C-alpha cells in the first residue's frame, strides 16, 4: 500500500503528551486530525528522533524531529449501493444532500444497508480521498431516519476537520420546520411555568435544558437539569391551524445539535410534533376544531413532522459562505394543505 511521510519539528514549550504535541505542531497541509494522530501513534507509525514511539502519553521535547508514516486511504468495509440521491451542492471537498424521510444516515446493526452512506459511496466513487484513513464520506452531523431535509457530508479529511470544527463551535446555521400540537405562544401562562422555557422578543420560545439518554429506554433522550449535555432550541410560530388553534407550523433553530433535540424539547414544552411515535404521542384534538378528514390525516401521519429546511456554513477549504434551502417533503406539504382547509395532492 502506498504511503507518505509527514516530517516536522516540535516547537517551543510543547504540551506534556506526545499526542497533544503532535496535534499542535503537525502542519495544516498534512490534514491529520487529533483522532487520526492518536491512531497512528498506537499503530507504530510515529517516530521521534528516529525511534518509534507508540505511547500517546510519552513526553516529547522542543526540537524533536517527528516522522509520521501515513498510508493511503483503505477501502471502506461498507458497500456502495446505487440509491438515488437529491444532491443540492457538490464539489471536490463536500456534498450537500436533501435526505428523504425513511433513510438512515449511517449503517448500524439494525440497518446494515440502504443508508445515506451506502448511497454516497456509490455516488462519489473515487472522488472520496479518504476520511480518517478510510475511503468513506465524513459524517459531521445527522438527522433522524424519519426526518427529511439537508445534510452536509465531507469528502476529504480537510473538509471533515473544518466542518466538524464549525459544528463544535455552534456556528452552523440550522433551521427546521415542524408541525406541532398546540401553539407555543408567549401569552400562554402554562409555558411560563415550565422549567427551562423562556421567551425572547418576537414571540420566540427558548428552551434550555440538559439532554441525556433515558434511564430505562435507551432509544430515547430525556430532559435533565443536572448532568447530560447542554441543549438550546429556539422556536417561532409561523402559522396557526384550527378554530380554536390546535396545531401550528413552527420554525426551530438549533444552537446546539443533540440527538432528537427538537423532538424532546418540543415535548418538554407540551407541544410535541405531529406524527412523532416516540415523543409526540397521538393526541385527541377537539372534534370541531378541524374537519374530520383533516383530523384523520393528523392522527395517521406516519412520521414526525420535521424537516431540515436551511443549512448554512463556511466552506471548510475555500472560506466561502454557503447557505442552502430545501422545500418541504410532499407528505408535510399535504398535511399543511389539509390543515389550511385545502385539498392535499396525492402522495407521490
């Protein structure tokens, strides 16, 4: 297998550990992440002053000469599959897709094939230069299987590192559209009494909690106020439905991006998403609030009514500001049409 040698010198005042010193001083053009460097140390691919060092905690001094043997990216164990993709943008570094509801992002024990990664491996082919030493797409964020909408994926190590840094810094613009039960208004006194819920100017509901795996159901996330991971969601009502209003189209902004964040937070506020089988429940709406056919459509909606509508970030290589929008999936358009009192188009 072909390989390349990355050589450099440790600068002044190095961190006490080899892995941290390498991460600080490795040339940017080498495109080696901290995780990749740690793996290379363990694999015996790092030499310090001509001696192989495989202990990440080893000390290294100023002026030490480093050589790292980086092998050419190996083929992924995940198989490519000829699955149609809705590509919104693509260049040599990254690809943005509009994922349909029902597609899993990455293979897992319960879903070994038919995923977005399988489709990308086929679509990109030899354009994948390797992420983390493997020819695979770099997944830097995910959306749930039954959520539709925009997702950016890295095709190179450089793009993967740059995008991951932006997601970690919470500088990526992510706006979702959702259809929820009830109307989350600042005028609702009930919401004022829910811990973690507040309102900002413009009738924007802010939900601030910690999130962690549910203690008894490992497939769910739970709201906490101690422990877990910090999570912030903002919600604005876009449209109200019913007489009196019993449902709403809302825009949701993610300040953080935790698993199931919008779904969990909306349920915590008492406004679960229509169709959500895990968090939203199947609420019984007042019989006279909407036509019976619309009520039945709400009751039978087969997935959480959630769509990743806007994705904005800085191109990790060129620095160009990129922003993409994806129209709602047809099933959500049909639901909105019914809620507005019109006639929904048949599902495609």
